[in-house]
C-alpha cells in the first residue's frame, strides 16, 4: 500500500512516476523495517528482505539488461550487425 501511495504522491507532485529503482529501495526498506515477513525476529525480516540478491540468476539477468541497454545507446549493436 505504501508503494502505491509513493507512486501516487510523486505522480501528482511532479507529473511523473518514481523510477523502478526508487520503488524497489522503498519496498525493500519497508519490508525490513516493518518486519512483514517475520514479525517476531527483526534480523530474519532483514534477511528475508535482502534474500533475493543472493540468487545468481537475478544478477545475471540484471547485468545482461544493463549490457544490452548500453550497447544500444552506444550504437555498437548497429555497427556490429553491419559486419555480419
């Protein structure tokens, strides 16, 4: 609910939505602070909030997206396809 409120507040204030990175950081912080996943143990709640970063597949997907975006922005994709 807080994420929806943050999106709505920023959209009405500045005319555009918060970037996905900002929404993600807010969501991770809210999970860790509120202890929504493990209300009795704050250490486990923080571990639950950050557990997704320990998966190597997530890092592989993220890095491959960053590389593809950077190749598109620099124009190396077009120049390398002309060579083939």
